[in-house]
């Protein structure tokens, strides 16, 4: 849903790339589902708290009723080759949407200078090699701050 919400935010023309990236970071940092948090932030920015309420309801209502309706069917056919193939295809689709969002965020926020790229690579490397994500993010933030001081 993150990719869909990001695409809708871009389509409105009301948000800059930086605002979208900032909202995604904020939605990730706050406890709760990222899609709901991002919807709240976007709705609040467009129409205040009323917009936030409507955005959250719009984000939560459709999946709730879809799950409610489809759960009986899925449970009945769970383990069949057709349903297994469907879920594998859905997983591939989700991977593509998340990858596209990640690529846009990296292109917008990381590829702005060598300092940002170095901080990103360091953070990603730490996390990939087993360092706790919080420690990796803190190290990347400190590196980014330190490298900014080197800018001419």
C-alpha cells in the first residue's frame, strides 16, 4: 500500500518529492501501520484533521472488508496449487511495487551528493551484515552529519 499511496500523493501535485520522502520517514518512525500513518499525514496536510480522518478510513475500510469477504474462501482453498500460485504472483507484484518506491526514494534523497550516498551505503551495509537496524540508522545519521561538515 505504501507504493500506491506514494503514487497517489505524487499524482495530486500537492506534494514535493522531499515532502513525500519526509512523510514516509515520519510514517515509518511512528508506531502503527505505515500505510495508515502515511494516509493520516497526507490527509492532514491537504484538509486538516477532517482530511486525516477520511484518509485513514479510506485506507483501512477497503482492506478490512476485502479480508472479511475473502477469508472464508482463502481458508477453504488454502494449500491448493492454484491459490499457492496466486500468492506467489502477488508476492512478486508486491516486491516490484516496494522496489519501485525504494528506488524513487534513493534517487530523490541519496543521489544528491557523495556524502548522502556514502551514508546510505554505510547504513545499508551495517544492517545487511547483522547490526541492529536502530544502531545502523544512528551510525548512518552520524556519518551524514559528519560528512555535511566537509562540504565546501
